[in-house]
C-alpha cells in the first residue's frame, strides 16, 4: 500500500489546530524519513513527497498540543545535532511557551534531558529596533528543582530564518548527571554572547526571558548504558590509550579515557558494525592525562563499538574492537 494512500485514509479534526508552515530543516528531515519508506524506483523528491511530509509533521503536531503553540518556525533538535538517521521524538519534551520582552518574543520549542546534558530548541522573533545576528548566542542559566546547576561547557548556534527571526539551539553540558525521572527546570535567558563581547559572561539582557517547565528523561534513562572498561588500546601510530568508561544514550555517546602520551591533534573515530564512522564533537584533556570525547547525535545502544584513527576524511588505521554496548 502506498504511503500516500495511508495518509489519505487518516481522518483528523483540524478545527483546533493552527497551520504551521515548515522550515527548510523540517522539510528535509521529513523528506528523508518519507524517502526511506519508498521503493528505489520512486526515490525522488517531488510534490507528492512534499505533501506527504507536510501531512506527516502535521499529524505529529496533533499528538502534542503544545507544538501547536509554537511559532511558524520551530526547529527540530535532531535537524541541528544529527539530521540524517535518528528519531528523537520519544525522548523530547515539547514545550511551546512564549515569553515577550522589549527585545522580542522567545519561544521555548522543545527540550531533551540527556544524562548530563540538556538540549534546547527555541525561536527568537526580534522586536523592531533590536540587534541580533547569527554571530550572537543565547545561553540560559539553568536551575533544576530550584537548585542552580554547575555548567561545564556546551554548544550554541543561532540560525537566521528570515528578517528578524532566528532558531536558537543550545546543548548545555553539566558538571554532574541529572538525577530523577521527572524534574522542574528553570531557564533564564539573561545574557547574550556577542561577537565583540568578553567571555565567559557576555552582555546582560535588561529584561530576561524566564521559563519554568516540567521535563522527563525516563525514555533516555531506559536506554542509557554505561560500561566500565579500563581497556588498554595500542594505536597503530605507536601511541596508546586506556578506555576507562563508555556512556551511550539514544542521543549521544561519551568516551572517558586516559592517555598521558596521546597527541592533542590525534583524531580518533568510533565505528559501528555497519562501518559508519563517527568523529567527536568535543574533546577535553586534563593535566593528568585523563580526558573526555563527546559524540553528539551518536548512539551505540545495543551495538558494537570499534575504534579507528583518521586524518581529515581518510581512515588511516585498521578497525579495533572495543566493546558491545548491550543492555
């Protein structure tokens, strides 16, 4: 049965839902998912696929009333962090709350709580006369259950969608794992990091955007696997590394290692059984030789992990088996 016929036979009450035009990222994400359902002879993007994609995202909105409250442009977290392979819908907390200030309207779209990280998608619509660009970043101060949490780092990006409207993405790395299944999260967007600003504080916002939401990480916890290894690995280039621990969730993978002699520019990749290569998004090394490599948007739940060395886009070593990440 055709996917188009499947969609055409669905009856939906549209009276309580708003029209929500899709962004380019959202269209591409849905197109990719739809194309995977089609035979190869029909794997081309045309008007019919676009129509099915629009209906598909609309049906998702019906299941999450809060999504209907989002602005016309609401970026999906997986479109920013890992656009091709994953479906993060089971792990998301759709929000759809908007706070208005003299600077503009900020809408909190969705949140994912990922062990010791919080991923946030929001949309900023500037008020007339406000200054913002893709080089500016909004990063919130975070409290969980009323307690301000220590932040170790993270990533942020602002993507202009049209004149005066931006998708704002954040991945905030916390110093400690987030305990509990359900939590109250307080977010205060009280500073803007500017191109000319001095780190780490940025510039204060005269009127902050403050949100308080309830979020769950139960679905992530159910598929989180931690392996204590202490595994010595001799690398093909003559260096060595000890894989102390590997943490994988449906959202990310983190490798904790010890390597007092590992060159700072050594490029280590993780590979799954199918040969898909994943390179780290961030790497930190302490003075004692311990370090952490973070692979955002990469999950090895119930998969084997292999290690390879690469130089730019070229693999320069044989594959080394590390462990099976079975639940």
